[in-house]
C-alpha cells in the first residue's frame, strides 16, 4: 500500500492512498465467494451460481463491500504509520475501485497542532474588589419573607398590584407572516402575581380591576427575547377568566421570623448570617473572575490554530445546553421559533476561545507533567455519586461505558493546571 500525507495547515492533513490491484482482486474474490452462498439467480440452484455470474450480476454491491473492507483499515494503518492522532473521524473522498486496478482514495482529517511556544509564566490577572452592596442584604431578606409568606383569599375588592390571580388563559397568535405559523395555547388555572418581573408587558394592567368570574379578551406584544420562544416578537390575543383571587401575607421582620427560617436567635443574627453569605458569594464570584481572566489570557497567548472539529463540538455542546434549558421549561426545541443557525454563529467566538484555552491548558499539563492518580479519580467519582444520589459503583460503570473516566481525568488535570498557574500568577485587585 502506498500512502502519503500532505500538510494543508497547522491542523489539517490530506491522506492519499493507493491499495495494490492484487489486494483489491483478493477482496473481490473473497466477497464474491461469500455472496455466492446466498445469491438467488434464475436458472441456478442456491449456492451453485458460477462465480463469474455472481461477479457480473452483483458487481456494484461487491465493489462497494470491498471498499468498505479495505478503506477503513488502510486509513487506520496509514495514520498509525505516520505517528498521527486524529481529532475526529477522517472524511474519506473520491474512492475509485474496479477489478484489476488499484483502489485509490484520499481522506481529510484534523490533528492537534504542535505548540512550540506558550508563555504562561508571567500572567498578571485582575481580581475585582469585593464591595458591599447596600441593598443586597435587604433583597435577600425580602426573598426569605417571600418564601415564608402565605396567601389568603380576597373577596371584598377587585384585583390590584401585588395580588395573585388564578386564571384560565388562552393565548393565540395568527400566522402567515412568512416567518411564523399559527399558535394557540390553552392554560388552565394559571397563577399570575401582579407586579412580578416575569409577567408579559401590559399583563398586569389588563388584569387589574377584574374580580372572580370576570372574563376579558385583550392583545399584548411580546418582546423578541421572551419565553416561550414561539411568542417572541409577536402580537398575541389573550382570553382570560378569573377563577381565584388571593393576596400574599408577608411575615413581620422580627425575632420569631428569624427563628422560623433557620438557626437564628434574633433578627440581628439572621441579618448577620445573610451578610456573611453575601460576602462569601461575592468572594466566590471574584475568584471565578480571576479564573475567567486566566483562561482568556491563555487563549490569547496560544499562537497556533485549533481544529475546527473541536470548535464545532463545543458549539454543539452549548446548543444542547440551550435545548435542555428549554425542555426543562416545557418547550419543544424542535418547534421553537429560534434561528438555530444564527444562534450557532453567535456562539462561535466564545466556543473558539474556550477551545483555545483548553488546548493551552493541555499543553501546560504536558509541560508541567500534571497527573491525577487512581485515588483522585475515586474521590471524584464518589463526589459525583453523592450529587446524583447513586452508588459510586453505578456511576463508575456508567462512566466506563462511554469513555467518561478518561474525560473526567482530563478535566481534573486541567483543573490542577489552573491551580498551578494561579499559584504562579500575579493577581492585582482593581
């Protein structure tokens, strides 16, 4: 077999292969004999069809099967002989095969780039100062009051801001604009709290003043970035009937309230605890900011190109996260009014930076001989099992079935490399 590799770029390679005619004919002969046993040809008994008849009658199928046998092995052998490791499956093209002639084809594939230089020893990272948010403690306290609140029926007045209306709601939108189809969504006993941030613009004003038993039809215009996505940028007709009317009773901010929401003896202790939680959250976000700065700088210092396949894989992962988030909210990503091609392009720059950072981290792992041991893996599996509520053995078995342990080890090595770089970096608070 003849095989030649052509370097198209830092990451792209072309493999040209020629398999001798003798090997091709041997494969054709072997497959012809195999097909003879099951060939059904008028005028011949099963298994007794002459080989030349089988070869003529089923030539295209036999040639396709011969290529299927010879090409993958040739690609693998050629890549191994040249000491290369592909990022993704090679793209095989222009297969030419016939009796008495060499089989020829070429394949395009990507490899990881060779990194000659990567300066990561003189990193100066920015850490944002942790400052107190004067209103954060009060907002957190109000959230606790909201969670501890109770609702009571209202019978002596119409609905007003702050009340909770339970309604039967039907939303409809006409199609035919060239972009969207018709839409209709009946919702039974939907609760809407007037004044809540997530309410559609104009909904509160339309419900205010209604009472239990009242019905009303009105139109609202939805913003282009709203959920559900099917309604984004559309004018929607709403038909509502009020079924229940409640108001929320918030607990007083006193020692009894503090004791009811946690292990606090007084409201002062609760406020002190909230302040501590907020301070720790701010510290955590500051550390995450330093980490993000580190990854951005690593990505910018990588001077080689990265494989397109890795970028495409990262974009796909991000889109899967979007689709999963939509599904959790009860929306079908397949029918949502989303331009997935545009969203894919929007993610490209961030995905490219993430891949460049990961490639740079892997180079740090190699140069610094960063490793993880079996004990590290076992501890990580145990932590994952605890989060999932499963046994470590079950989690390990699932990871082993789809190369998950190798991916986990790679991620752990990258995290160790990040810790190493942070320990060497100059961190400036500004």
